[in-house]
C-alpha cells in the first residue's frame, strides 16, 4: 500500500527525522494475527519538499520517485528529493532529533 502524508511547517531535517522514526517504529513492531501468528513489516519512505512551484502534482511525483528510489535501494529506508538534483537515499540512520513539545 502507499500513503501520502503532508507535514506542514517542518523543515527537511525534522521531516526526515519524523519519517525515520515512523520507519523504525513499524520495523520494531510485531503485529499479532489470529491463531498466534505474528507479522513483521517494514516501511519505505519517499520525501519531497515544496519548492514554490504551483503544480502540486509535481511535488507528489517527486515524492513518489523518492519512494521508489528507497524501495529500489533495499527497502526499509527513507529517500529524499530536495528538488536540487537526483534523489538521495539515506542508508544511515538520521541524526536523533528530539520531538517538539
């Protein structure tokens, strides 16, 4: 499945950290199914940031391209398109950023 999440008023560093927290939370969760079965999931995340262009489809397309870059580079990772060139896959964990209160 694919989902679109819009994070308003976050800079790229905080958005990346939020996406990675989500990825890690899903990865570390064991989902209980019927008959004592368990399911482990992972998440690939593609991020794109608004660059002032009025066509929102362009932004969604960049996010989708980043998502597929994350999937194609091994899954269970985040990738970002900052609109300044090719999609960059993040292979290392993001810097720990405390949550805003």
